C-alpha cells in the first residue's frame, strides 16, 4: 500500500478547482480520406508493405513465394494449418518461440491515418508472438480500415481486451546518429494483406 | 555545475555542436511536416490540453478509479511518495520473485528515481533495452534527450563502445551493423530476464489498463517474456477514458519524431495466464507542483521531446548541460520545483522565443513559466555580483531618457570604433563566443524623427 493515503490527500488538497472535460467531436478532423489508398501509403511510409489477396490460401501462397525456405512458420488463419511448422499447444514457455521466422495473424481493425493495425488477445494465442517473430504478416479485410484513431477507439470501446497493440510498420530505431535502421527488437519486416 | 559552465564544455567541439544542432532541427522539421498534414491540428492540441487539465483538477478521484479497476484486472498497485520508496517497492517485488536479471524499457521516471544503482547495489543486473539507453548505459552516462537518449554520441563512439562491451568488429560506425549486433546482444538479455520494468505513457482510469509506446518493440519483448512485469508511472500519467487515447496517440508520435504513430502502442490490462503485473504510482514532488498555480500546467507534459528539438539553446548546449533527468525547456520548468538551488540556472537557459510553447502538443506555456521561475530565482537565490549590479544600472538607465540616449550613443560609437580585442574582451559577456554587430550611426529615435520630418516636408 505504501504512501497511498498521504499521496491522495496531498493531491486532493493541492488540485485546482474542477475543470470541465472536453468532448471529442471527431467530425472536425474528417478530410474524406480514401481509406485503402491512405492506409497503403502510411504503411509504406512506416516501412511496411501492402498487398492484395483473395483468400487465406492465397496469403500463404504469396508469402511463401516472398520469403522462401523459412524453417519455423505459424499462422492463425483458418484452414492454413499446413503452413505451420510448430504446435503452440506444446509451447510451455514463450521463450521457446525465439526462432520463429514467419507469423501470420488476422486483424479486424486498422487505421488509415497512420497505417496502424490492431492485434489483440483474441487472435493472439501467446502475447509475445508478433514481437518475437522475424517477419510479421497481418491479414485484414478492406472494410475493417477506419479513417482515424477516434473511430478506432469507438470500436474498441465495445471490444474490451486484456492485451492489445497497434502495430505500425516493422520495429525500427534511429538511435545511432539518427540513421533509420529497420529491425530493432521486434519484427524485421511487416507485410499487410488486404482481403476483399 | 551551472548550465552555462556545462554548455561551454559541450561547445568545445564545434563540429559536434553543429551536427547536434542540425540533427535536432531536422527532427523538428519532420514534426512540422507531419503536423501540417493533420486537419485541425490546433483543435487536437486544445483537446490534449483540455483533457489533461481536467484530469489534473480531479487527479485523486481518477487515481482511485484507476487503482480499483487495475485491482479488478488482477494487477497489484503500489504507491510511492518519493524516489526512495519507489526503489524499495520495485526492489521488494524483485526479491519476492527471486529476480536477479531485469530488463528495462525506457522510463524517465526510473531515471528520475535512480533505480538502476539502487538495484545494482544488491547484485541485481539491470539492462536498459532501448538502443539509445543501452548506449548511454554502456558509456555510464545519463540520457541527454528523453526520446533520443544518445543523440550526443556519434556513430564512431558507439562503434568503440560496442567493440569494448559487446565484442563487435570495428565497422567505421555502420549503424546497420551496430543495431543488428545490439539486437543479438539484447535478445539474449530478454530471454534470460526474470522480470521486466517498463514506463507508462498513459494510464486509463476507466479500464485500469495502461499504454506503453515504443518503436523498437523492447517494452513488449521484455514484458511478454519475463514472468513479472513492473510498470512505473508518475501520478500525472492518468487519462480518464479509453477514447482519450485517440487524441494523445495522434499527438505523441507526430510531435516526437514526425511519425504518424509509434510502431508499437501496447495496451496492457490483465496479466497473461501464470504471470504477474505490478504498477507503481509515484508522487516524488508532483503533488507539490500541482499546488503551484503558475507551474501546475507543466504536469500536462506527455514527454514527446518537441520542446527540446526546437529549442535554440538545447540544440547548441546539449542535454547534459542541464544536469537534470528531463533536460530542455520542459525540464527547466519541472526541475526548479524539485530543487530550486541546484537548478537555478536552468530557467535562464532560454531566449524566451516561445518556440517550445508553440510546438507543445498539450499547450504548456513553457516560455511564460521560464520567465516566472526567473522572478522567483532572482529573489530567492544569490545572483552573481556583476549580473546583479549591471541589472540595477540598466534598470536605472531605462527610466531616464536623457541618460539612455547618452549611453546609447557611447555604445554605438564603441561598437564602430573599438578594436575587436576590446569588444570581445572578458568583461563584455555579450561578446563571448559571438561577433557583435557594427554599431549603427543613428539611434532608432533619431531615425524615426528624421523619417517623420521628411514625411511632413514631402
């Protein structure tokens, strides 16, 4: 518990008079974006790639062509279990995923203004998966792209999650002389497939 | 040491200063480009300011709501009045879990509390995992910028550090190679870690969850692999509702680096099966800052670093010259509240140009607060004799127009006629490290009167 009561009492005594909470009117930010175009542009700006696909099978086919000869693959897409080289139910410790080459995940929410794709516990059997994999593939239906973060949180308000993450591009750093390097601690590459 | 003294040390390497200045200005430029493409950016800033100001005026209530919801989520919440208590709480959690190896992602709060030395004294290994922070940790230095911790180091220095500590090959400072080697080195640390410590960017009262933003993915690698996750936050990190994240995540990345959003915005709420999650809520002087009407707005800060990137003083004096956990303009209004004497030169490390306030995503009146701290400092801390005397003399001259005119005439003549060696001599602090302009023949007054006369004649 520590100094709980003392801290709260001080904050209560020292805070200013109550100020009103502003309401967010998301319509004032609306520029009438072309959602697919803007989303694609932004994913590319942050270092990812966007492709079209017709089905889950098509995604697997395209990605095996792009990244051939990988050893450890895992997909959560329905009907693609032939792609998987590991069985998550035998993984006792997330650290065993260290050698994961390709991870394919589904998402039902993405944001056009910043190219961010939402991934949460429901589609994520083990939380470290999208971070520890070398190559991350996210699959998304076009209709699930929303224009701004405001619309995204309107949707998330109705989908409470224990853990979720917006991912915008592959991991990166510019900590050495401001030179951008793709591939810091998380995924080295990010590929997004859009389904009709 | 005072800011001017430390700044003059940084300024010895002119080439480096030029690089530092340009590199940060480039980040400011990227911020502008990104911000200008957002429709109604100013309204977004107003929302950011308004939500934070509302939060501060109800802070105790939102903290209690946050705690109750976090408890419901199975997260243990701890409260620390000061840095020492914070360090003890973290230390105790680590001991309870028999944790000897800890990975840490960026957290200015744990820097503020000097957590690392506290834990290391008990034989606990603490590894900073953000690349920039790892670089300064290896160099045994504090971060010099809150978003770009190693901005003061060039690639050759990093090359040497890595050769010495990570056993890398000499690479002429190749950032690609060095980053890749750091990834391999830190991957091992993530795998071995018994516990992960992260900061908190936003804590949501309504859900009891919190958000951590990184570009490297280091917070997630640590938190999801280690069995214990400890998140440390200042009391002011609270926001009321989940939907408010839409405002702050739009503001943060763009203001910090010009990115439309950080690569990872991770929303933690409940611990994963079989894992433990702790939150440490820290005051450490914040409740006192809340009591100061002139300075409480500084608690709205979301730590984007935009004020540093734009500041002409910061860019040319370097983060270490501030000798404070948070450097730059925002640090200069936060630090005097903690130790007025130690940080008494910081509010003077500014031209009061106001650029910091212009770029601040939550509209903190930074330059106005710098000015207000100066008023307090000149009253409460001893000032150098020369400065005190010259201010008195100037104050008197400014009230007497005739005297002012004479002094002006002498000054203009001197600037035109005295040799460089006298103009840039030691007693003239204005001539230190800078060329002074040639003194004009006319004063403004003379020029104006002449102009009026010519106007009337024509």
